[in-house]
């Protein structure tokens, strides 16, 4: 297939900048690993990017906003270079290792 997937990891604004950059990258890497290990998608078709808390869905400082901002987005793109599908995956994990 001629499709590629970009996996974006995001965090809430709790904690420090460097920690959240690392955490968001680990979230994106974890989803990428599942796609490779469990679904057989070739690693060369996947790109994992951590954005930390730089692109919040909800910029407020409420618990609800923090929940919304802890997410992974999977964007699937085909030959025509437009996004064919885009998924928001909200995390409920304590911490991705």
C-alpha cells in the first residue's frame, strides 16, 4: 500500500516541558510499536512525533482540559497527499513506559 501514518503524541500542561516532550514522544512510539508488532505495518510507513503540550485541544487549566490534551492522533495519508483518515486517541494510561 502507498499510505503512510503519522502518529502524534500530546500531553497536558502538567509537569515540566522536557518531561512532557519525552512523554508525548513515548506515547507516539508506543502506538507505533503496536501497529508494527500486532498489525504488521512496516516501520518505514510510520512516523512518530511528540509535541508535548505545544498543541492543546483545550488551553484552559481544568482537569477536563488536561484529560482532553492527553491524546495520540493518527493521521493516515495516501497517494493524493490529503489526509484520508484522522483519529484522536485519548489516553487513560497512568504512564507509557
